C-alpha cells in the first residue's frame, strides 16, 4: 500500500499513524484547495511523497489533502520543515497559486508507550482540516456555489474497498439521529426562533413530500442575519430561498467509510454540515461529521486488532466476510490459497527471526503481484502461519500463479544468506533432496452462477492445495475448466 491509502482511513493507515513518534514529532498536515483550482494531482503527489521520508501516510480527495508527517522535535526546525513542505505542495499545483491553497498543522500527543490514541487522531484530523480552511481566509466562498453544483453525485462516486467497508458492517443508518424537518415555505424567522429555543441543535432539514431537498445550518443562518441589512432582507423570506440546496444525502445502507470520504471532499462551505440520511429516498435523520469520523475510527481500531501482527494483513472473520460479500455481489472471482512448503524446516534451521522474514517476504511478493495485475480490486489476507489467501477478478489465473511463483523464487535465495540448500528435512525428520522452501497454490474459480458458500470454497481449496503439494517444487492447481499445474524447476 505504501504511504498512500485508497480511502480516508483503514486498518493499515491507523496503525501507521498511531504507531508512535520515534525519530521525530508526529503531526497531521491538512491542505485545502480553493474551488477555482483543479483537483489535487494524484500522480505528482505520490511522486513527491516517494522522496519524503518524513511523510508516513497520505490521503487526498478532490480538494482535501491529509498527511501524517514526522518532523524535527525543536520548534524552529519543525516550522522550517513545515514551510518547506507547504511551499513544495503549492508548487505541485501551479507556479502561481496565491491564496488558492491553505494549510493547517496539528501535532499529535503521545500516550504512555509512545502511541497515539484513536480519539486524538480523529480530533487532529478535524482540527487540521479546519485550520487549512481558515488559512484560505474565506477566499473560497465565492466559488462554493459552483463547486457544490459540480461536485460528484453520490451515485457517481467509486465504491470503497470491499473488505474494509464490509468488515465494519456499520452503515450511516445506524448512526442517524433525529434532526428537525421543516417544509420549504417555513419563514426564516421561524427557523431562527427554533434555533434560539434549541441551543444544542445545529441543523434543520428542508423536506418536501417526505424527501429532503435542502439544509439550513445555525452558523450559516446567523451569519446571513448578522450581515448588513441581513434582518430586513431575510427575516420574512422562506427558508427555501436561503437553504443549502446541494447537501450530502446518503441512503441508510451506505457504509460509514464511503460517506465519510464524500463528506470530507465537499466544498469548504459545506465541510462540517450534517449528512442527511434517507431510506428508499425518504428522509430518516442526520449524522454529524464528528459522529461519522469517530465511529469509523473506532471500527478501524477494532479491525486493526484483527489483523495479523506480523504482516498487517486481515485474517479470520474478515476473510470470511470478504468471500461472502463477493458471493452476494454475484461477480466471478478467483480465490488463491497459497502456503509455503518446508517452512518448518526453514524456521528450525535458520531461526524464528528468519522465519518471520520469510513470511513477510512472501506477503510482499503476493501483494506486489496483485497490485500490478489487479490494481485496487484485489484482497490479500493472512490466514495464519505460512498460509495466505488472495481474491481477484482477473480472467487469467494461470498467469497470476506463474507470476507469484517466479517473483517468489527471484528473491528467496537471500533468505538463505545467498547459499541455497540442496536438501531439507521432511515432516518426520528424514532428509529430502530439495533446494529450499517452495510455494504451493490452490486456485478456486467461481463463475458467479452456481450456488456456493464460504465453507464449500474452503473445502475445495484444501483439496486442490493437497493436489498442488503433490507436485515437486513450486506448483499450482486450478479448479474447474482451467485445471492445470505448473512446476518451477530448481
């Protein structure tokens, strides 16, 4: 995954940010673009970050940017480093951005043991984003209406990573609370008086025929009324004349991560507005940004506790849910069940530390191949020990297996200190002529039409893994019409 993530937060990014501050002070740097600028340049950002050892994690939307950075401890050096980073980021946009890009930086406090609390991360994200918006000096408001009109609709946005969203199992509908609803013909004076009588409420949803069509916020209404001639100009109007007519609306069954990403990528004028929740198009309630991000952070912290501590890959029930989710979607996919042959011999011969390195090396090989051939649509999990599972939708499983094996053998000699063995010990301690650890892969291809279950795929994978292990050297066995095998000669 590297320094950048595909979504606002996930288990790997949370672990990266919360993992302490050795080598410097850890903080969050937020950037915000004015509405008049094109989106953050994805390719340029990644190229820039590749040369920045201080950047530990990064995420960007169309106009929002968040970085976890590790900087010098002393204040003077820290500020100098921040100024340099901000100048370089501004230079990625154009030669003359002026005040079109704002930044905010928030240091993250350490808890005992050198870790950063999840709550501090969430508060830091919000505070840094607010400072970035503030540093624009309000200059973005003139373009807010245009940005709202051109912002992508919810149905046009990409879906989030399947495993992280489905693993949480939490939808925005479960977070929705009651938010006052009023018809469009309600006088502005009545809305202002309602806010006055309910000091803890900050939003009113404008509803027509049970469907939301706009949003009134306390802060926006007070600002309008406090402006010059605001009272005589707006007081006797109806709320449909002043409402935000492009609020973020999410169906109750949308996953929390997907909605959080959409919320953080809104125009600055709407950044902290309540998210309106509907059920089959009808108004149901609202969710505050604070509640949305805090809930997601809690879910990801729990997900982080379910990943394998050695590889950082998901395991257990997350793997099960990933497979069940893909079955429900009905799209064809292939499951690759891989494990190492003679790993126990290697662990006993070279030590558990070298064994850990071998496991991490294997995970890296599998992940690199999947990133190259599958892009963002794949899943990689660590069942435990030397067993891995990956899921992809590519149509050529044989090519995928060949690449797994060839990549594995291209670098595995380093695990032996550069000298490949000529024999290993079998399960019963007998010497077996064999040049070290090999890789066996069972592939189960599902065409999306037949009825199948997680348990059924698991049993079939076990059978084909046994078949692959029966072939000398690194090999694979593929189920169904693609059934074949391939051996890498030592």
